[in-house]
C-alpha cells in the first residue's frame, strides 16, 4: 500500500539522486563560486543614490547606489519599511530613518535611525527613535542633517506633525519638536541648530533648538504663498541659507533661512511667454528642482497642458534659468523626469530620474541636453534621486 509519506520520501530520494548525477557530470576543475564583498571606491561628484519605495513590498524598501559616470550599479541594500535616506555633509555616512514590524507588516513597531558607512556599507549604529517616523514616499526633505552634521532631523506624522532630533555623534535620540500644521525640513546653513518647515497657512516656521533638542526660538515668516490658489512643492533647492520653492502654477519663491525668522524675497515667474502660458506649462514631478551653486543655474522639470492635479506629471522639457537675471537660458529634453539632481563642481552633469523607464539619464547641461548615458530598470518606483 502506497502512503503519502512513502511517495514523498521516494520523490525526495529521486531528487537527491538527480543532484548527485548532475554533480558527477561537472568538470573536475569546476569549483563552487565563492561569495566576496568589496569596499566601494571613494565617491566622486557623480555617485547617485536612488530611493526605491518598492510599493509591491513596502516592508522592504531599498537604496540603489549607482556610478553615474560609468552608469553601473555599485550596490543595492535594504532600508526597511518605507525607509528614507540622506548623506552626512562630508559624504562619509548614509543615514536611514526606517521602521520594522515584529511580524513583517504587523505587530510591535520599531523605528530607528541607522548609521551606515558610505564605503563599506556596514551598519555602524542603530539609534531608536519614537515610532512616529512618517510612513511616506521618500521625499528628500523629510530626512535632513544639520549643516555641521551633528544632528539628523526626521519628519514624523501620526498624523500630527513633529520632527525628531537625533544626535548621530552621541548616537542617541534627543527630543521631539512639535510642528503643528507644517511639513518638510529645510536646515539653516549658517546656524547648525536651526531648521525651517513649510506651513499650511502659507508661511515658513523657523525653529532653533539647543544641544538637548529643546526649542529656544520658534518664529513664523510672513505669508508668501496662497495654499488654496497656488501651493508650493515641498521639494526645494538651496545654496547656503538661500532656498527656492516653486509653486504648482510656476512661481519661484525665495526665502533666506539664516535668521530666527525666514525672510522672504520677491517672487518671479517661470512662464513668461503668452503662448507658453496658454499651453499650460507648469512644473511637475516629485523633485522638480535642481540648483548648481557654482553657475547659479536652476533646472526645472516642466510639462504642458497643466491643470489642477498634474503637479506630479513627468517632464516634457527641462527649463534652465540664470538666477542672477531670473531668465530662462535654454530648454533641455525632459526624459520623463520625475526628479532632478545636478552634480557639484566645475563640470556638472544633470541627472534625470525617468518615470517611464524607471532609470537614470545623464545629460550635459552646458550642451544641447544630449544624453551622455542612461541606465533603465533600476528601481520599481522611481521617486527620489540624490547625488554625491
């Protein structure tokens, strides 16, 4: 009499015999592959960091590191549940704000900031933080460092908004700063213990804190945009304390975040030609701005036929502006950009995150925008792109 157990044992024996026979057919000199690890070479200005939200498996988001000069993948590593990443100011460490559940997608929740060596990719520290880290798509402005690199600032949402202050040198969480009605983090360059945040009433709230993470000053700017008629993207571009925010309809707003309260400059329009206004040209994407500090060139991802609700549409063109004159100096191909990043230094490259092909395109911003190289299929969900 044949039983299910006997049949199972027989199939297992047959499988083992098959493996043994296959091994016997291997060449005598064949050796098993040995897995090895390598330390990354020191970064150059073209090293890219792509955050993959991985919507098909949110509990296991990823960071993809790419050599943007040779267009090859250097590493892929897990960043936990809806992880967000940022670099230290000296580019020696990667910080990940993330969460883990005891039973993958349920159970006890652990939030932490992970400190990762940027060359070995080994975890140097895991710093527990309150279980309030924003479960959000990976916008760059939801995890930032202060200008001196001592503190990491983490956006929280429960849905009440606040910012966790983490001392990464002392490897400890310091405090939670309430930011009611405000969202995203814009650190001051001149005062390390200061950051600003965009508020739903059309203002910027600037917060200064002490060495224990406690608030010592909290002041709002005058209202500078209309959140009902023409809201701004939370993604900004900056050089020093000068920040640029762009509105859904294409107005550039300037704010200086060096003082205890932000000072607001004169706004200026991206779209000035009547035919372009009629065609509905507007900014779009998740990170539609990139600023090259040396040349003072601003790059904006633009799409036509814009209406309410198209603010996340990929770019049809990339418009380039000279900040001194506030004039457009050229147009580049859009390459379906959802996010832009530009390298530092005298010979910049403009990198575009292609929404359709889920890859990266490298452009020469000083030329006609011809693609220098591209690499497709890098991520599941193209959202955020950072550059070394």
